[in-house]
C-alpha cells in the first residue's frame, strides 16, 4: 500500500506482476480532514492506523525510536537554521 502526497490517492496491490505492479488506485477523502495534501491530514491518518494496531494487537507501523528520531531531526534542522551552523543529532539524542 502506498500513498501519494499531496494527492489523495492510495494504491494497493503487489509490485512486480508487470512493470508497474498489479495495483488498484483509489481516491480517498475523509471529511474529518480540513485540508488535504502535504502534512495536513497525514498525522490524522497515521493516528488512525496506530489506533487500529492497538485495537488489533499488531505491531505499529513505526516504532517509538522512529518517532524520536524524526523529532530530533526536525529540532536539529530548526536549530541549524536559527544558529546558522551544522547541528549534530547527538545534541538531541543520548
């Protein structure tokens, strides 16, 4: 399964059955998402998947470590912009 940001498309299927893979393409809209595209709405949908993993007792699609690293990268990028220097992730991670 893959999505195409900022387009509200979801493709489901197997790759490799022909040059593009055998996939179904669905246009998806959720009236609860105020603005579609880019980051808007993606966190909402990620949270729904996380909820489903909890309810079904399956592993989440990302780990706690994945989330920590993504926040550290964003914080380092902002510090780099603010201070005009290279910022090492070690400043945020132990």
